[in-house]
């Protein structure tokens, strides 16, 4: 009897102790346990679990520690799956993505004939006079085995769409391909000048437009294309948001919004209907820029969902359409050095105005001449507004081709090279043909910039490239395409367009394209998380999984830090969480 009483007493004491401990546990809104967490903190720490209250992470540690300290009615058992901070695309076009998901998708097309057939099918669903829009063509992908990659002409589109104006955006957004119906409408509304500063209307031998309009010349056509309605814009935005969240993107730096975009973002943010974080950059002209220069930046300090404190300027065109401004002529077009789309003086003046009003400035610069001008004008603006420039985190977007002497200037001038890894693996097939074997060494030069002490916020430039950030992660660590090309110099010699100089050093292609410039996996992950957060002044708020930070994270089906490179490409997002709210869950 005595033993039974002792046992009962022990059970009562144990139960009482358990209840006391349980009562001391702090209640939170969500617990993540049994995970493989890459925190991306300063020490690249690993963890197993973390607790979330409201929109913030309150603790990170082992599963046992977190469960000992916290309790919640909502527990996600990761079952060993990998979790990384919410992925940040540091250079993209949200509306462009939404439109590309609703217009003709020309990505991956292999010929102009294939596109003509797609347009012909679209015509069947359209009334005469209605515009047909599409995006994603790239003449560099057409005609396998051929060295010359000429632009298409309006003739092919005229055959399939004689009664519908057609506008098809090149993959980089720096050229459009239109038919005669579109050009006829443009001729009725305005003169079609022979020369356009910062742009080019491609013409045949008789001087007639061929249907290709490059950079600033695009405005001849774009000015007469009907604008989308507000409801259509909302549909496009929602399509883009859904696609981003499905791919683990929790934040986007949206490059170059206008007044309509701003109004829609503010409406969604004010109604707490934005499902992901937007760091918007104002387009370098228009009403929104004028208004914002009067009012100053807008920062959502309460919810951190929408911020606009940066101005996006364009300095040159794109390399694929030979609009990128080069110091020396193109290797495959000796009479051409590219296009300056905004004068250096205008770049400097706009930079000074922006700095004076507390804005960050981001300049699109692709060619080595474009990057040099951007560096020069930033330096001049900083001399006039030195304190503001130190705080502004000035950015060059793309920083795609840099002269050797200019690489060190990024760190010296405190300028962030904001780059897109998949541009390298998309352009590598023809980049040397444009640049030659020496100048191409300064192209997509991630390692050179990193070793000089710079950070590189990574993006995709979607819809120029596909929005999947894991494709960018893969490109950053392999410098190969999706089938593992190039494996060696033999692949480059056989499949790539080269200049007359050919290959100078075959070792540079052992396992990738200029393999010495690749990133480590740790750098690549940081480039899509912490470095992106820094580029938008938010490194104290997001970019890593740490106590006090916003609860933005992504659960992956595979561990991208250790799987084989090809498995990175097949890794799927299991869950995307923004501010502690599950915004996407794989079905």
C-alpha cells in the first residue's frame, strides 16, 4: 500500500512539473521544426527550427530547444526538408511577367516561321484591327549551325496577319518586331524619322523599315499601341504574384514603374492585399518621377510590403540586339558601337536630383562604354552630394561588360553591381562573337567583382529570362546551360558563335563557360537573399532567418547546397511563406 501511495505521489509531482513547464512556454503563431535550415546569417549558421509570432521570427535553434521554449497550435514538421530565407529577385519587371503570361509566349522558339505560325493561330481568335502582342523571340536561337543571325522582317507577319497590327517584344525588351499593319497606324499618327537618338529603325537597302525597332525607336510603335485597362493590369499583376510565390520569390525589385503601377501597388498595399514584398524603382521620366521628386520616397514602415525609394535610369541598349554601348566596335559589326539611350549629362543631372531628395539611383548599363559612363556620372554626382551618395547605395543594373580598369571602381565608389546570372548562360553562345576573346573576359565577371570586395544582388530580369531563381542559382555556380554545356573547349568550338580570334585558352572552359568567374553555392544563396536585402536597405529586416527578422522563407524539396548541379534545376518549392503567412503550398 505504501509503495502504491509513493507511486501516485511521484506521478502527481511529475504531472505538476510538466504543467508548470508547459505553462512557462511562450505561445507563438507558428513553429517550424525538424528542418534543414540555412539561415544565411553572418556565420552561415545552420538550424533545425524556428518560432514565429505575427510577421516576425522570435527564435531560431534546434528542434528540442524551440519546442522546449515555445508552443503553438500551428506546427509545420519539415521532415528534414531544406528551408532557406525568402528569395529576393533584385532585378525584374512584375507587370512584364504578368503580360507575358497572358500574351503570346515566344520563349524558346527556334525560327521566325514558328512564330509566324503562332501568330496565325492567334489571328483566328481576334477581330480585324485588334492588336496581337507577344514576347520572347531571340534571333540568336534560330538557325542551328548558322553563324549569321539576321533580324526577321515584317513580311512573314504580313502573310499571316494582314488585318491585325502585331507587336512582338524581343526577349531582352530592347527591340520589337512588328508587321506592316502596325507601321501603317504609326505613319498615320506621326512621322517615322530616319534617325532617332538612342535608337534604330532597321531599314532595307531601299531605306524602307523592315519591322525591327530598337531601343528608343520602339516609341514610334509603342505610342500607338492601346493601353491595358486598370482591370487588365490587376489581372496581370495577380498572375505575376502567383508565379513568383510558386517559385519561392518573396520579394522583387520592380524595375521602372509608372504612375498607374504606383496607384495599383498603393491600393493593394493599403488594403493589405499584396501577397509579396515589392521594392519599386521609378521609371526615369514621366509624371510619377515628377511627383516623387516633390514628395520624396515612400516607405511602408508598418508592414514592409511596398517601398519606392529608387530611380531607374537607362543608359544603353542590350548586347543581343547590339544596342549595348561599347568602347570599341562590335567584333561582328565593325562599324557599330551600340547606342547611348540617355545622354551622360542627363544621367548626371537626374542622379543629382535624386540624391538631393533622398533617392537611390540605379542605372541600366550593359556595354563597357555604358558602364564607364555610369561610373563617371555617379562619381560626378557624388562629388556634389557626397553625404547623400554614401547613404544611397548607388547601383548599376546588369554591369554586364566591364573594362578591366573599371572593375575596381565599383568598390572604390561604393557602387553595387546588380547582376543576373542567367544572362551569362543565355548569352554565352554568341557573346564572344560580339566582344572578341579579350573583351569578353570582362563580361559577367562575378568572381572578379566579388574578389574585389563587392556584393552582387542577383535577379532574373524576368520576363527577359524565366523567373525561377533556382535557374539563376544553378547558372551562378556552374556557368553552364541546363544540359551541362559547355563541358570543355570542344563544346565551345562546336556549338558557340566565336569571333575570328577563336579560343585563346581552352582551360577556361573546363566544366563551364569562363569557369573561373563562377560563384560558390554560399555566395549564390546570399546573392538571392541577404545581398538583395542590402540593395534595398532591408538587411536588418529580411534576407536571413534570424530572431527579429521578417518571417519570409521557402521550403525546398531538395538541399540545393549539396545536391548535384543538375538536381538544382529539378528542385521544386514545397512552400513559400511571407510574413508568417503561407502564400504558396505545393499540392
